[in-house]
């Protein structure tokens, strides 16, 4: 996602993650800044960086409710909020932030089959970086372990199953 976002030439690309090794990968793939919300107040940093204005675009890709409220706090008035996650629990927000206070453009997104040709082409060209994304490959016989590790509990980014 960071590699693709870099292709859009943002003025500043900021990646947020709770796992530092993922932040290192984000910097490698083109992020200008990589911050851990458990270590710094990311909303405060965004507001400092933008002189109180807020970020133009916030892409929520964690599936955690706190990331939604975090994004709504740091996005600017008339900004764009992109939801790119699957949630395991309901998420509630103050809708007046979206409508009345900030007049946000809220988009839902998912990885559709129409995205694959672009992704395959750019991985082949080397314009979408993927080095090190698959951090573990397990045989099909260990599918249960693969699914368990895919949650990231041991720091894996992506776990692949080999047939």
C-alpha cells in the first residue's frame, strides 16, 4: 500500500503501525515518515506538521476501531477518508465530524479483481516493491499454523502457503 501511495506523489507520505519492523519496511517502500502510535501522539504530530490544518487523505487499513477515530481526528476539513479494512467488531464514530464539522469525503475500498492486472504489471516492472513482504512460507500441511501466524502475532507481514 505504501509503495502504491508513493506512486501518487504525495507531498508527505506517513505510515502508522504498532510494530516497528513494519515501519522500517514502510520507510524502505517509500514512506517519508513512519510513526508508532503507541510511542508518539500521531494526531499531535500531524497537526504540528500541517500547522493545525490536518492531513489531506487518511487511509485506514488496520481494521481496528481506534484507527478510525484516530483518522477522523487528524484529517483536515474537506479531506478524504478511505476505509480499506475488514473489522472484527462494530466501530462507532461521531458522525457530526464527518458531515457538519469537517465535510469529509468518505470512501470504501477493497481489493477487487480489477486491481490484479495493475498490481501484477507493476510488481513485474519493479515499480511496486514487494521485497520482504512474505516473511514466512509454510507447506499446505501446516495451514493452521500459517493462519495463526498471519495475524502478525510473531511480527510476520504476510504468510504464504506452498502447495
